[in-house]
């Protein structure tokens, strides 16, 4: 089981950060936990969003 502990820690940190994010900082939180070429895939009407800023604006801030 110990081989998954690091991955679990990363996911928990991301979930905690998103749970505590506000409208003002959700894009920064996403940027801190994603890569430069982040591609977010959502269902209609959100569709594909390129980058954390776009995902935050289209999905998290609406």
C-alpha cells in the first residue's frame, strides 16, 4: 500500500486547495496543481478548455 501514499497526498492537497478556493483565487489554485498544457474536458456546455485560467473562468466561476 505504501507505493500509493505519495499519489494520495498529492490528490488530497489538490482537493483541500480546491475546497478552500474562492472566486478570487480559484484560477491560481488550479494553476498550482496543473501543468502548463492543462486540458480540461467537461460536458456540454463547458466543453474543452485549454489552461487553468480558461477552466476556472468557464466552469468554476459561472
